[in-house]
């Protein structure tokens, strides 16, 4: 997102992920990433 200057809201709309999930990934504060959740939305 940072390299492409995309906004969090754009990613929310495109993926259907929750705002907390996307914000945690963006800010690199997530303790773990559930790949099944990501794959289900992509």
C-alpha cells in the first residue's frame, strides 16, 4: 500500500477484509497473519 500510495479504504473495498486486519498489516503491528483468511478474500 505504501509503495503504491493506496488508501486503506480502497483495500477494504477490494478485499472485503476488516479494517482492523488491514490496519494491522499496514502498520506492521499484527502479531500473526491467518493465511486462510487472506486467501478466502483474494
